[in-house]
């Protein structure tokens, strides 16, 4: 048997023990080297995971240049803002009622609106206005199709929304129109009205404040081409009453449109950036 192998190796017990320890040490080195050690500069990063995870990947300057820019014509979701807007409107409704629920809160809102209506009425032509009932509504304006538009003014961009508002807001009142000829208050024409909102639609632009402004303001503007639909029911006269006169409906809707168009821009001063006199001058 030994003649088939010209070279034979028959180690002694000591040599076999030494070779066994050497082999074990070599295998241990391989295990430690390839399973527990890392030769890269960042030993705690998994290359495959980072390449596929955009949250962990850190793009260099060149990759930042190649990133797609924001498209100004792209519409963005405004669901989050509608939720916030609804809560803001609910706060105003509550404050008009002095945070009082039920019939008592309705009466507080009615008196408050009646006082405001009489403070702005043309005294020589309209008698005292009595507000009979007020419905403050249950919903809020809905904004959609948010867009970023280039601006020609100091602010580089402005936001634009489409807005739609349909609610149960209504107001019932009575007053008299005064005839001052041939003498002052010569005759009176009693009028009873119920005015309710059917629909309001408009685009609304929001212009951010200019960094160079003395009193930076946030500007909100309603489009002059807004759509306003009101529903009115009316009674005119003392004995012979005229009901739902079309000309009166047109007059009321025209006046409401005129007031909204005149106050179509709201400027909101950013707090803490200017004194009150400077802010009033800017507005």
C-alpha cells in the first residue's frame, strides 16, 4: 500500500496537535475578518440598503442639480388646509355667540349683527333695521387646485387656489325705506327680507410678504370675476304687499357684490416685525 505513494507523511502526535491548532486559528481569522470586520470607511452603512432608501441616501451636489424642479402649474392637494380652515370658521361662529350654545347663543349673535347693521345703514334713507333671525351656517369654504404662480412684484411667487362655498347662511330682517320728498320722512315703505347664500366661487391668491418691506404683510386677494348667487324672499308694502320683487333681488345682489369687490384684498401684518403705527401706515 505504501509503495503506491513515493512520498508519505506520517506526523507524530505533537505535529498533529500543532497542525490542528494552526488550522483552527486560520479559520477563526477568516470568520472574524469577513463576518465582523469591514474595510470600508463607513462600516455601519449597508450599501445595498442606502442605494435603495431615499431617506438615507445623501445626494451630492451634482445629484442635487439633476433633481426635478417644482412645476408651477402642478396642482397640490389642499385637504389639510380645508380641515384647518373649517376649524378657524368654527371659532368665529363660536365667538359671534360668545361661546354660548343653544337659543341664548343665537340671540347673542342676532343682537351683535343687528347693532352692526344699524351702524352702517344710511340713516337718511333706511329706517332702523331689525334682525329677526340669523343662521351662521355649518360648513366652510373649500379650497382646491393649489398652484404656484410667478409674481411680478417683490415677492418671487404667489399661491393661487380655487374656492367654493355653499352653506345654510341666512339672514331675516325688516326695515323701511324712507321717502324724503316733499318733506323729510314723508312716507315709509316697509320691507321684509330673507337673504341666504346659494353659492360662492372664486380664485384666491395668496402673496407672501416681501423680505425688504418695512412692515411685511401677507396679502389675500379674491378674483374680481367671482361668482355670487344669493336667494332672496321679500315682502314690500303695508296693505298691498309685493312679494319677491326681481328688481329688489338684483339690487341686493349687486350691493353685496360691490362690497365684496371693494374689500377683495386683505392684508395681514406679520406679528413682531413692525410697530403698530408702521403697520397701520403700510395697510
